[in-house]
C-alpha cells in the first residue's frame, strides 16, 4: 500500500472498518484525526498481555518476554538510551478488528498489531509507547521522527521502499468466508468458484481479482455470480440466509467475523485464502520505519526471535490469524510492483 492506494486502502478500511464500528470507539482516546497515546493493560516487567478486552476476538493471556541483550545492542544508540519504542498504529477513527481497535473497556488499544509491537519492544528491552492516529498522520509521525516504527497492516510495496524500511511479519491475504455447514474449499484454484455466488466490496483489490477470475471462467464456458451489498451487515445477512455462497474479503476481517459468529445460529469459517498481491507474489505486511533509521534490522531479528520461541505463533493463534504466519521476518523483502501498489 503506497501512501495507501485507493484499492488497498479501501480493502483495509471498508471491510475491517465496518466490523470495527460496533466494537471500537477510538475517538474515546482523543479527538478524531489527531494522535493519542494508547492505553495498555498494566503488566509486570518482562510480561506482555495479548488479546486484552477483545470483544470475544481473542483469549487474553500473559506472555513472559525476557530481554535479548544481543538484539538490544543492535538498536540505534538514541533509541537504546531513550529506553522507549514509539509504536505507531493508524486505527483512528473507528479501528479495524482484529488488528487494532479500542477494546470493550473503551480505552485499551487492543489487537494483533499493537500486541506484536509490544512483544517486539519487550524483546528489545524497550518500553512500548503506542501512538494511535489516523492513517495519514501515522506516516507524518514516521517522517517527522515522532514515531519509531509502525505496526498497522502496512503492505510492502516497491514504491514505499524508496522512503521507508520494512521488517515483514505477516502475510497479506484475502480469504473466502462460508457457512460452517458449507464444505466448499477454494484450494487456490479459481475454477472452484464456478457456479458460486460471491459477495465482494466495490472498488477494492479483492473485487479486481474476483472479476479477473470471472472473466477467465466465462472464457471457459463457466461463470460465477458477483454480488454487491451496501455494508458488511448486509453481506452477513445474505451469507447466513443462503442468498450468497461466499464472501470474499481481507483475511483478518473474515478471521474476526468467524470469531463473532461462533456462538450464533449461523457460524462461519474460513474456506481458503489468496495473496492480496495476486497469484505471482505473496503480499507481506511489515513493520515500517523511516529509511536508514537503523530500526528495521533489530525489529526483524526480534520478530524472528519470537518466531523461534513460539510466542509469535501464540500471538497469531490468539487472534485467529495463524493462516497469515511467515516463517521468517525479512528486511525490505520484494514488494508489490509500482504498477500494482
């Protein structure tokens, strides 16, 4: 997502933001459009709480996170001496569960993104200071030096790499949501969509991909029906009522909705995922720092340490995002090409 392109920006906000409206009143932290130092649950030194006050999206737990001195030593001296890692999250005004949103206590910034930022900070022996802002102000904060590193669902693109350094930590995936009673699986093959009615948001990256698959199917003498609805609630009603077979959207939004339907009359499930970058490249989400700040390397090594000790896996499982796990954090990995970013 460049400054975030209209397609990818819409993909994040339209589906994630709609779900957030019922769970996150981020304006309670500050006046909308500005920055806010986010509240976090109080924990003992060396302990990080994950999944706090999550509205059923995660199970809260405490992780012991010792400082890794060899990684701390690699930090830029100014950051090491300050003893804080200022973490940017662009979740104002409404948040986007399960990634970043204000929890059920109406004050704690919860979600997979700030949780991972806090784990990384603890590993590096730094106090996490989480700043919640609008998406646009997030990058202003990085550019000005008020924010050290952003954990906020930023996709790596070649255009962005000209200005920022990245440490990847999650796959950027789309997913299909189906009723739990539906045994259909995507299986990575668009041909399996033949004859299906699929909901998608207009003007999004997933719509672009779905329409390309529709064109291919029609060329093969088959078809899929693409359905549009005014909002997420309408999509959910259509899915639960059998008016559509599938919903195609950002994997995190679907992961969140699956947790919210689990105890209801029409529980849903994830029926398969696909790279948000398309079939030729696995899109990656990454921690974002100012270019040549010296932070991307230590952050990537901290993520790799958390992968190795299993705490990264626990974090993703807590937020129902295990299907977006990476095996290694990379500094400035291949990003979406300029023509698709």
